[in-house]
């Protein structure tokens, strides 16, 4: 479906961050944006999140580090990335021509590294928002994940909030007993929004070798298999906080996105589906247009709970 003047207003208001539509390409599945130019009109996207960045380049985990599973995939990439300096010098300048929202996903091994990354990224024009990946081990705390408990979340988000005025999204892990206090800790520490869920811990075995298929043994499960988990956690988080929730997990169609909106998400991120169909985000935007047109909905936000 082509754009036309009668298309519904898909814009969403996340507070200080406004999106032309609620469809965002998720971190780790969309490279640095440039890679998808043959398939996607970046200007039609609400935004995209870069591959997670660290202060220094990371080579990631040994191979094999990706395996297909029923209705999804496991990855143990290990946050491989080109590092902050190379991103700012080589990738970001190529994005200046586009008007889509650029969300830079970043992480660190220590609270200090998170602060340093946030401060450095905030000094740069043309970055619209920051997304903290807190599903990382804190080397100062013996490798306990930052996302593991509310106090650690509060500490690292507070530190980042003190280092940046940028719109700050905190990406939450599903590998916790209750997502609500984690989301509340992020909000209390100054997050402007939360995105969830990150991948679910999973494993695959090779029956020929008798060993785990992934060199890292376990990996992050993503794709349609995790959508019901993601919907439940988004609904729980949306009731627990007053800041916007961005839904992630198994979204491959406009219908999937609509389920997340009805569960309380104000925008969605599309991840694994980009690997199956690199133009999937365009089709989701078209599908939302079609949904609104068929129902005579003039503004997409009207279907969000509490907005009608």
C-alpha cells in the first residue's frame, strides 16, 4: 500500500520524544541502520535502535553463536560491536540525511562505563534517544546482571540520568521473578521510558556431539516463541509505571503490534522478524494503515487503552 493523503495519523507522543509512527527496528537486528537501506525507507520508520555500543570494540563470543529454534532463534553474539569512536566517526555521519529517530543502544561493564557512554553520546547531535541495555554482567559485583534486582537497576539508571539530558529508555530483561518492581525502579531513577522484553535465556542441544549447539552453551531466545511472555510482561509493566512502555518480542505483523498496543505499549520494536523479511517494518506500517482505514480510525493513538 502506498502512502496517501487520507492515511491515518500514526504519530505517537512518548513525552519528550515524538515518533511519526510507533514502529521501531530493535537493537541488534538492524545493524547501524545503513545495512537495511536496500530494503527499508528509513524515513518511514518511527525510529530504529542501533546495535548495542560499548566504549571499546567487542569481538563477542566464539562461534557457533546463533541457532534456529521452533518459532524463534537463540543467539549468543556476545554484544559484538565496533565501539563508540568508530560509530561516531564512521556510521553516524551516514545517517544525517535521514529524518527517522535514531536511538543509540549502549551498555557497560561497570556503572562508570554506563555513565561515560551516556555522557559521550549526549554530546553528539543527531541522536534522538538513548537506550540502556541493562541485561549485562556488572564486573564490579562479581558478574551479577544489572537487570537482576531493583536496587542495581536504580543505581545504574540514576548514574546515567545524572550524566545525560537525553531521552532515556531502559531496556528490561524478562529473566526476573517480577518485572513490576524493576520497571518501577527504572522510572524512579529517571527513565523516560522502558522497553521490554529483552531475550529469554534458552539452550539447544546437538544430539550428535552431545554438547550444547551454541559455543556459549546458553543464548537469548527471541522471535514469535516469546510473544506471549512479552505481552504479559508489557501489560504488567504498563500497569506499574506512568512512563511509556515500548513492547518487544516476536512482532512480525501489524496484528502483533496491535496486541502490544492493547496490552499497554505505546510503541513497538521489531527484532528477529527483520532477519526473516528485511522489509517487515514497512509491511507493519502498511498494515497499521490498513487497520485504521478499515475501521475509520483517524488517529492510531485512539486505540491505545485510556486514549479512546
